C-alpha cells in the first residue's frame, strides 16, 4: 500500500514539474524577447511593401 502512495506522489510531482517547465520555457524566453525587441527592430528592420 505504501508503494502505491509513493507512485502516486511521484506521478503528481512529475506532472507538476512538467507544467512548471512548460510555463518557464515559454515565459522566460518571452521576457528576453520583449527586452530585445527594440534592438532586433534596429538590426533587422521590417521590409516595406512596394506599391
């Protein structure tokens, strides 16, 4: 019975950590991208459409 509880706790921990990993993998690069956006626009300006 104790081993089933241990497996349950391990599964819940893995799910929780995977959710945190997905959030961190999206949020942290997004923060750096927002900070670097002005420099990226200066280095690689948007092409204007030809009329």
